[in-house]
């Protein structure tokens, strides 16, 4: 609908569960439905059906494996299936088949090389092939042929130069 959703975050002393919509045509911000739990540093993607998937992040209970769907027609968030592991500062990329690839991030045991696929039709997650390098704060770009270019980020050794392709 052309509006931008901003959800979660960190205030002066607390994690946030609030969400707002920005309308670039009017420059106006409006409140919309709140997420079920306060969090920040999650990843979000617009699905083929127009809903927005928000996944992972960090909140009062630590690294989150939860996922929620925002429906822009109703302004309501609903829970969906959980990932197998909590993570934040990861990526969430919508693939050409409509599934969402979540890759990398930071978690309880350190930086991650694991990846999971979300099937929006079923609301379930399955494990996918691992990245060759554990990383967080990286990018994941969909290429014109449907592959995903994963680049940069951080690891235990600092900034990464490695680039890899997910097929």
C-alpha cells in the first residue's frame, strides 16, 4: 500500500513492541497494532500476500526464535511458527518461490552459520543448508536468477570480506 512499517526497537530503557506506519505521500506517522512481545534487531520481509513477517530479535528473555505476521489490511499481528533457534542481527529474504530464507545472526552460542526456510502457506520452518562462514550484520540480496548473494557482516575474526551464494 506504499506505507512503511516500523516495529519494535529500543527506547530509553526498554524494548518496544509498538508499531507505526509512515505514509511517504503525506509525511504522516500513525500508530498501528502492537507486536506480542517487545524486541529489537529482528528481521522483516514483505510476503507475496502483502503480510509482513517479523522474525527473531532480542528481548527481555534474550535471543528470540519467535515470528509474527502483520496484516496491513487489519493492523493486527498474529503469531506464526517459531524458528529452531533464537537469533538477531540476521537476514530474512523472500525467495522466488515465496518462502523466506533466514540466515546467520547472533545467538546464545555466538555467531551463526545456520539458515532456516519459512513456508508462509504452512506457517512452518525447516532447516536449510548452512552458510560457509558464521556471520551477523550481513546482507542477503536476491539476484535476478533467484539465488541469494550473502555478503559482509562480522564474525569472531572481525569484518568479513567473504561473499557466498545460496541456491
